[in-house]
């Protein structure tokens, strides 16, 4: 028997567990009875039968095991476990005149669908993410009737991103058009962050289509809005510079590509030296609370890939012995140390040392300081 994955729903002081089974996602009837309706599960089960609500009775050992691990209440007199879909729970809330909980329940479902779609895309699982993102759009459209609301903006972006990941340009463009229309409809409520996200996805779409001029314009707008919100040297602004670099690389304009890469490296080198080595830096003030990067682990993995791509580009354009190649290896190592990936960090530091070769005393000092930090790395 295995413990099933689950999601915790919070509705005020009420907490429900939605189990992710092989046949779908379900709530346990006994927990719904006690937590939502403050009723005995046996009495509640009889009322369910009388009302002919949709339910599933399971004998699954994994469901039993997970319920026991979570300490969920059992069902006296039932050899199985009764499970309810989200639709059934919503219908019960309506029928039992607890309409005040219907909207929070729908919002919780929508939030979880959005988070799942984002998680799948971060893992590169776009085929799995697309139906989840489309379902989130459908939920949002039903929730925010009758007029389209700005709350749909992030949902349309999720669907656009999922389609983009599958190289479905037309569908991506359609959802970006819907997002743009909402932003134009409510300009005062549209934040710089929202405009940045929209511009970035348009840039990625244009890059996919080979429309380099349009991609450069969109990525420049992304940088502008990010800089307005966070500052031009914030780590969150750096992705815009990197995207500009990649477009110039595609056009064969290597000098411009390297110039934007320099900006990316400056931002991340400064931030990571402050974070990992405690070196004072102008970028240090841009770090989040407790001097942490304002990015999640999955985003940091993308940063590592970005830094190593810059390293490859510099190696091809400037040769493996160029000091800037060593800097790229060094900055990648700092990112990997921060992520707890000691083996890969050691490889990058060795590559940096092979370039520096005691030519630059300050660079060697910093690389040695990073090497000493490896002893304190807690693997993630």
C-alpha cells in the first residue's frame, strides 16, 4: 500500500483533504460530514443515499492507508470508504443552504488547478498541463460571470503558456489576445507585473514564429515593465535581458547578444556573491526577505540552465580561455551551491579555476571562498 498524493483545501477554519486517486480526485465523505456540516458520518451517509448524490465507494488499500495516515474519520458499518467529487460537495453546500461557502470553495478549486498547471509546466509536462490550464479557464469563466473580469488574466496566460510549450502558436495567440483585451479594458488595474508577463509570452511566441523584430519589441517591453516594478538590475528583470540576447543570437548579431548576456551575468553574479559568499553588492538590496532570492526552486533550476547556456555561448564566441567564460562557470557554481547541488557546483568551480589559473587574484579568492562553501552545502 502507498500513500496517495493529496491537496489540502482551506475554507476559513475548515480543512479538507482531496485525494488524488487513479480514478480522479475525491474528498472523503466522513471528513466532509464532520468538517463542513458537523454531522455524524453514518447519518450523513443515509441522507446522501436518500438524495441520490453521486458518490464512489472504494475498497482501495491505498485510500485506506492514506486516510489512516492523515487521521481522517472512518465510517462505522461500512467496509469501504465513500468518496465524493468536488461537484457533489458543491451541490451539497448549495442544497444545505451553505451558499456562503460555495464561492470560497470554487475559488479554492480554481487556485489549485492554476497551481497544478504551473507546476506541470515548470516540469516541462506541457501535454499534462494543457487540459488542467484549460479547465482552470473554464472554471474562471463560470466563476466570474457575467462580464469578463481581470481575474481571468492569469488563467488566459496559463493557457497561452501551455499552448506555447506545445508549439501551438495559433491557440497561444488567441489566449494572449484575450489577456490583452482584459488589460486594455481595465488599464488602471493592470499592474506592471501583469504587463511584463504578457509581453514576455508575446516575445516567446514571436521568437517561435521567427518574427525577430516583434520579439525584440515585446522583450524590450518586458524589461521595461519589470524594471518599473523591481528595478533594472533585479534578478526578475534579468530574464528579459536573456531573451533579448537569444533573439540577437538568432539573428547572428553576436556583439549585441553578448552585451545583454553581460547584463545577465552582472545581475546574477552580484546577487549570488551577496547571497552565497556574503560579499557586499549593490544588488544585495534587491534580494527578498531574509536576504533570499525572490524565486522558487524550480525557477532557480531554470536560472542555472540559463547561466550554463550563456557559458556555452561565450565559449563559442570568445574561446574557452576567456575570463568571462570563467565568470560564467563561477556564477553557475554559486547558483548550484544555493540549490544544494554540490557535485555539479564542484564541476563548475573546477572549470572556473581552469580559466582563472591564478591570473586574476580577486577572481581566484572568490572561487576559493565558494569552494569552502561547498562543505556547508545541504543537498536539496
